[in-house]
């Protein structure tokens, strides 16, 4: 019966956020402010890392790529959502929808890999401090980031190529504010068993591997700290790992929230709320977390502001 409804889909309709029409203006201003804060905050982090020689270390090299990934993750979804809210148009062309899905998968995966790489960096810094400069040399840092980009590009390309092989039914409404893979698969009239198999195998592996590295790194860090407990050592570890651990908790917390919502709340609104947390809120909070909880970033910001006032 589903094949009888099959048609050539040239565009999809994005339902957007579950808000009332009279509240569109308020939410438009709110999300515009959040998006501008996300872009400017992460750009400031990248700028400070580039300008301050004291931040030319492995940790901040990875952080600059994480900031770029957060900007990209928001940029591929939020501007389109704001445009639809402003024009009251919900349509998105097929090619643009597929492209949006590809880049969303890419930068979501990249965030996951970069957090794992940063956790390994913190592990070496605390557990092997005497060998840190020799282990986390520039060549290794570049290689880790390049490998992360490579696997995430392949990951996103694989799911995109599998998706474009599918046919879609006459129903083309996506219950979200951007094109996400699960929603597109639900609308397909074709057999999606291969797509689901790849999601649970390849996709699951690329999710579990970075998470295992993060958990393994912090388990080793905790073991080293507890082996010789001292307030000074505990404070040093917290100051070194605090910001990253906060971001990791925020990142995986939103994913866990989405999982529990799907179990306890049988509504499309759960996916929209989880998507807002993941693509809008988390990228905005990351630069504030690193600015407020990181002494080096705060010092670099003070120097940057001082120089700006000095040369004025």
C-alpha cells in the first residue's frame, strides 16, 4: 500500500518548533540572539587561541576545532529555521534537505570525536605529565584531527548515499525544524533495513568508540588521583579537566535526554526539544564554559581586551 503512494519528491515541509503563531516573533528574536551568541562566542575562542602564543598547545588546538564544529552545527540548522519563522514558509528543496542532513551528521560526529581526542589529551597531561610534550606533539595532534574529519566525512557520506537510493511517499512533512535522518527514513516507501543495519553497526561503533575513550581516560585519571589523594592534586586535576568534563556532560546529557524522552514521551515534540538542546543550546554554552572555567582563556581574553583599549 505504501508503494501506491510513492511519488517524486522535489521538496519537504519542515513543521518547525511547536509554538503558537502569536509567539513567533518572541521566539524568532530569542533564537536569533542565541545563534549570534553561539557564532560570536565560538569565533572569539578561536581568535584568542590563534592570537595568544600561550594557547598554542594541543588542548587548545582541539578546542579551536570544537568551536568551529559548534559554529557549523548551528549554522546548518538555525538560519533555515529563522528564515522559515520569518517568511512563514516551511518548504525546503530536496537537494538542500539532503545536504543539510549530511552536514548535520558530519559535525555531530565530529563533536563526538573531538571530545574523545580532548579526553585523551587530558589523560596524557595528568597521568603522564613528564611525557606530555613528547606524546602530544604537533604531528600527532594534526593526525588525530585529520582522522576525525576523515571518518566523520565517510560516516556522513555513507548514510547520505544510502538515503538518496530510497524512494519517498507522497507524505513529505518532517516533524522538526531541520532535515534529520530518522524522519527521512520514516517517510521512505523503500526497504530501509540496510539503512537501519548501518545505523546500528557502523553508526553505533562510531558513537561507542569515542565514548569508550572518554570514559577510559577519566577512569584512569580518577584512579591516578585516588592513588595518592591530596587537595592540591585534586584541584590541579579539576582545573585541568573541569571545562572539558562539563562540556562532555552537557553533550552526552542532551543525547541521554533525547533517549529517555523517546521512551517516556510518545510525541514528536520530544525530538524537537532534543534537537534544540543539541544544535542550539549546547553550542552556545560551550564557549561560556571554557571562558568561565578556564584560567588560560580568561587571561587571554583580558590581554585581548587590554590591547584593544590600549590601541584605541
